C-alpha cells in the first residue's frame, strides 16, 4: 500500500537524522548549562551598532525555535535592549541552533552546515542595521520594567535547588523534555511532509522547470514557508526532499531561512510587543535577505563546480538492514523520547479541568491565557504571574492554555504582567 511506502520514506529520513539529533540534544543540554538568555540581554542593552553584532552572534548557537525565540526577545526588550538588537536576535536565532547544525551537516553536508550559520549571522546584522537606520522609535512597552528585572529562572518560592538537581534540570530535563516538547510536533510533521514529497514526486522532477532556481521559485517557497510554524531542525528533511526533486540549493536555503525565522503566530505577538513598524522591518528583512543569500548560495555552487547532491542524503525505498546498529539504537531512543513528548502535549489528562472540586479545595483560580505555543512561553508566563503581588503558587499548563494561581492578588495587576510579556488574559 502507498501509505506504508510513505511511512517507510518518513522512517528512513528519521533514522538518517536520529544520530545527529541525539548529538544535538546532548549539546543543547551542555550549552544550556553555561549560556542563558539573561547573559545575552546583558550584552545587548544599548543602542550601539555593537549590540546588533552581539545579538546576531550570540543568537546563532541558541537552541530556540521560531516560537521559543519570541519570549526571549520580549524579555530582552523589557530588559532595555534596543529594537535593532532585538530584530537582529529575532532573525539570526531561530534559523540555527546546535541541534539543527548537527542535523544540517549530517543530512546536507558541510557546505550547508557552514553557509547556514554564516548567512543567519549576516542576515541578523543587516536586519538590525535596517531597523537602526530607519530610526524606529521605542514604544512605551519597550521601557525596562522593574517587574521583569528579577526574571532570572524558574519560579521557586522558597526551595533551594541543589547543584545536582540544577545539573539534572539544565542538562537532562531541558533538552530531552522541555526543548524536545517545543520541536517534537514540528519535527514529526516535517518528516512526514518530506516523506510525502519523496514518495509522490519523482526524482529531479523540477530540475528543468522555471521554478527550480532563481527568484520565481524562491518567492513561491517564501510564500509557502513564511507563515508556517516550522523549526530549524524540522525544516531540514523538507529542504532535503526539495533538492532531491530538482530544486536548487539556494531555493532549499530560502526554506531553511524563511520557515524558521517567521510564522503567523510570532508575527502577531511581535506586532503587539515591538510595534507594527518594527515587525514589518523584521519580516521584510527576512524575506529580502533569504532571497539574496539563496541566490548567493546558488552562485557559490555554480562558480565552485561542486555538485550540490554530493553530500545530500538520498532516501529511496531501502531496507532497515541498510542502517547500522547505532542508527537503529539512537533512532529507537529518539522515537521513545518523541512518543513521550506527544503524550505529554496531547494525551495527558488535563487534571485540574477534570477535577474542579479539588481545584476549589486548593483555592486555585484558573486564568485563561492566549498566545502560548511552547514551553518557553509557559516559563515566561509563569515568571510574569509569579512577580505579581500576592501570588503564592502558580502552575501554567500549555495544553489547557491556562494558569492555575493561588493567593490574594489583583487580577488587573496580574493581567498587566502577563500582557507585558506578549500574551493575553481572556
């Protein structure tokens, strides 16, 4: 059956990516131990050109998706970072990360693995300079807020975290639970879309068409990828499939750049927090610069004479016997981790909603919140509510799109704190 063949194509792509994704997740944990967004905020807190360069450079290795980068950007804006620096960070960060760079090297080869972060860096710098030259004025929401200045970690009212527990949370829990929860849905969807493309479209089908390379094909990819919610890692199998069907490496790069850097939900949040003009500069920069660097990458392959298919992973209807034991082992581990992530996100019982009597007994108030799409959002909302006077306990549920709050607090003050970090109380 063709459905089985599609699933096989998806499985083979998954097994090819698994070792690089697992290595990337390990590096995400190690990176998270030493490098936090508060560190970035401290280094881009002025309106100089140096802040634009620092924001782009520091954002390259951070493992933040197009959704997860929004809370970080809002935090930086509230902490006093300039709009040019924030735009620079918004452009460069979601395009790359340690995890996606490992997967890019494994699936697309060294040229893409080197070009991708360099392009993201340059796009971030140029986008930030555009914002500065256009002299976008700060809005009231850009002013540093006192309530934000102590947002330095998870809400812990009185409990001190031991060193071992701290290592566990940052090196194990964050990459293999929190971060994986942020990308699992997109990764699985990206793999399945790549499987569909691989199965239904013949090899090199678009090679001689008018849209395989050049501006026209790239514009079509931008229109397709721009509104999508796809992370830097999930975009890789789709880009591989596009190149297998005859699209140029530059056109594939446009998908790798525009897809992770923008999505409809992020643009809506940014327009509220940073203003419409800044958001327009951000989106416009991503579109124009992804086209420019896509054309540049095609030119690099043309001048150098390199075959863009040389390092590309080609997935045909192979057999599992063609994969070594390490790929199968790591693929099995990653499959279990992804299955657990899907369970946590979609299948786990919504405890408080199903036991309203217990919620009343615990004196918890449910606050419905719009705009949360990942665990970074949950963390930002939790911190905002925890900073509200009178709040003694708070738990935020991504699946319920709600916060469960205990204490004698003012709802108006809580609402202001939540909306100050880019979300809406409903």
